[in-house]
């Protein structure tokens, strides 16, 4: 019997979660009519 690859399943869940979060954020931006800066584009705080 084949061994279950839990790492693959976890990665797939994480990708699905990220995709859903991005879709929700895109919908929210579309509803607002603005495109605020992405969290990755903002500089890190000094604290």
C-alpha cells in the first residue's frame, strides 16, 4: 500500500487558503474601487 504524503496535502491546503484569501482581497478592492498597496509592497516596520 502506498504511503500517504501529508506534506503534499498540507501544501495543497495552504495554497487553496492563499488563493481564497487573495480572491477575497481582490473582491474587496473591486468593491472599494481602489487598489491599496499590497502588504508585500510595504516596508517592514523598525520595531
